[in-house]
C-alpha cells in the first residue's frame, strides 16, 4: 500500500494514516459527537410544508428515535 501513495510533501506518514488511506476514497470516519441541534433543525425545515398534525407526528417520532438510538461504533482501526 505504501508504494501506491503519492505524497506531495516531505511530511512522514505513519501506519495509521496508511491504514485510513487503504480503506478507500469513499470511507468516512464515525463522528465523535452527534450534533442533535443541527439534526433537529433539519427535521424542522423538512416538516414546515406538512400539515400541522403530520408535522407534529414527525417531530415526536424523531425524538423517540433519537432517544432510543445509540452512538455508532467507532470505525477507525
């Protein structure tokens, strides 16, 4: 793998960096924190055009889902 990495700097890369590069370009790290405020703001924007009763149901379902969810497993390593 180290032979296929083209570096454009003199910075030395350690084994952890090579490990991430080996996972490919579509790989994404698990976030350290969940930005609940941003998520809820997005849901709120999405339900603005819905009838009031359906929008409220969507909000409640979102809160229930978020309360019952757990943090994703760390995927680095």
